[in-house]
């Protein structure tokens, strides 16, 4: 089998040179799905995985804008429309200086499987720019978003492609982009998700990815008759996903002892309770400051330039970015007794780190399953927009909980291996089958 995977990967690498994150994401899927395809000749003959790994469309464009001191700036914008077999393209926009084709193609590829797992009718896409919102004024962010949308608006629409937020794109950026789309198209539609509550947004959308990740982890713990109650939890990141993961862990009786940003991490052995979390939310969402200020305020440790995986704990929730846990760090976590890892971020663990989790047979929920709550509530936002209705907080939260529970069931169905549940296998095959069957039905398009 490894020969088949190697041959498949050789073609992917030749066709997508230098896009290392894309190679990594495809390899993780190919190792599980290609053996399954060998057992199911209908998928093999139709070359389904080969077709999924080739984006339906890649859009790349210039984004010129003028900064506050009158200088012209030029960024690059992207949208990867990866797969529309089961619904309109759906996936976030990332604004971060590291953004290039390889990052967005990995994210769009993951999104295809993730969206399939949610049970909702959404295809996969992803986009963004190498623009860095950090240190920019609100006016600069607005001018950038308007220029970005001036081009992107030609390619998206509520039945075609519906972007959302991701790293560097929150409520402020979605607002500026929605405003520009509406002006250009003269349409008030659900073309973006993550909108403000007064103009088409859904309750629970900001919370959805973090809450969903914790619901998924609670289900994993449940398979061992366990729960978050009394558990010590490591969280990385301090943005949208990390904040609401922390909130939900607190509600379920666990204790979060770390948060991080790209400068380092804070370790608060007393736990980041509701009051301290409020400080973090204000610091990150309003002041746009650094996590170090938490350590200064609460008198705990700030460990500069490091990630939190060396701290003793029961559960880890990586919620910052890709490849933030390597094999060495995975080994340290295993030695320290971490036995449940649910990924709020996309592809935070390297493939070598994942091998270590699987060797140790811990509860490991890969991002495409564990963090699907965000896109699920985006899907619910689309439904509410189409119905011209707004559901209550309780109703959306109940639906989110049910979707995370269904995703967990799918992973168990396809990933059960004796007493062990291989969630990597479960998520990849569970996500693949629905898209593959739709592609078979729709012919070679
Ligand atoms: P935010 O921009 O709100 O927060 C990102 C956090 O991660 C910040 O604390 C940031 O620190 C940190 N971070 C970003 N890049 C790096 C890096 N290279 N090294 C170390 N830390 C870094 O983003 P989100 O919380 O929305 O997204 C976090 C992760 O969750 C991403 O992987 C995203 O793809 C994934 N995700 C998000 C969803 C959503 O609904 N928002 C849905 C599903 C997945 P700093 O401020 O220093 O950059």
C-alpha cells in the first residue's frame, strides 16, 4: 500500500511544487483513503481522490490599497474553489503574512472533508490574503477589505461560494467586506457568514468552533466513561477559537491553564476562570494586545517564544495554527499524561506527531472533525438567511451540539478498530464517502 501512496504523492508533489502544507494534508488523507479506495473499485475507476485533490478553480488577484500616510500597498488575494459536489463552496478567509497557495490549498482540501462530515449541504473552499491586519488602523483594514472584495465579489454569491472568517478575519473584517459586496451588487444576501447579529448573523457563530471542539472532546472522553470535570487542559492560541474553547471547558468543570500567541504562552496553574477570560477577550478583540499582558496582570509565568505542550495536563486543545505540535512535543505530552487531544485549529499536529498519538492509542480528534462546529453554524446562518429568520441562542446551540454528536458517531462508525477508535480513519473515510458518491452521480465534470 505504501507504494500506491508514494506514487499518488509523487504526482501531487510534481503538480504542486513547493506547496509543503498541501502535500502534508493530502498525504494524511491518502494514507487512509487510498486503501479504502482499493477495496471499493467504483471510486478507483472514477479517480475520485485524484479529482478531489485538483481544485475546481483557483482565483488569484492583486489587492492594491492606500495606507494612512498615503503610500500605495500591494497585497495578493486568493480564493480556492475546491469542490462543489455536495453544495456551494464554503470556507473561511485568512489574512496573515504567511498566506500563499500551499496554505490555502491545504485548508480548502481539509474543508471538503470537514463540510461533508457536518451533514449540511456545503462544498469546500478557502481564501485570503498575505495582508497582515496586525498594527493596521481600522481605516486601513477597511480600505484593504474593500479592495479585496472589489475583485472577490465577481466570483462568489449565496448559491455559489460563501466565505467566512479565519485567522485575522473576524467580525470587523466581515462587516467591511459585506458592506462592499452589497454596494457593488446591490443585493442584501447571505454571501458571507460570521455577520453581525443586526444584519443577518447567527447567534453562537462566534462561539461555534471553540464550543464545538469541546463538545467533540467531551464525546471522545465519554467513550471511556469520562468527562471534562476536574481535568487540567492546555489551550494554545488566544483568538476566537481558543477563547470560546476556554469558556466551554470552564462551563463543563475543567481548568484551562495555558493560552498563547505568536510571542509565547502564559501558564496560570490556578486556571483561566470567567473573569480572567473576559480580560483576555478585551485584550485580544478590542485592545488587540499581546498575551504577555495577562501574565503581567495576574502575576503568572509568561514563557517567551515557546508553546504550551510541556505543561502537565490531561487534555490538550491546539487552537492557534498549523504545525504547532511536532513529534518531540507530542512525545512530551504523552509522557506528561495527556490522553485526549482535540484540534480546534486546522492541521496543528505534524504527521509525525499524529503517528505518536495513534501509537499511544489516545483519544485524538483531528481538526476536520473536531473543529467542524464553526462551519456548521455558518451553514445554519445560511439556512436562517434563506428563511429570513433568526433562531434563538438555545436553538442554535442545540443544533451545534447535535451536529458534533453526529460527526462523532460517523467517526466511530468508520474508525472503530476493536476497543480503539481511530478518529483519523473515521473522519477521512466518513468525509470522503459522501463527496465521492455525489461525484459518481454527477459524472465526470
Ligand atoms: P484568530 O486570528 O482569532 O486567532 C489566531 C490565534 O493563533 C492568535 O492567538 C494568534 O496569535 C495565534 N497564531 C496565529 N498564527 C500563529 C503562528 N504562526 N504561530 C503562533 N501563533 C499563531 O484565529 P482563529 O481563532 O479564528 O483561528 C485559529 C485556528 O482555528 C486556525 O487554524 C483556523 O484555521 C482554525 N479554525 C477557525 C475557525 C473559525 O471559525 N474561526 C473554524 C475552524 C478552524 P497572534 O495574535 O500572535 O498572531
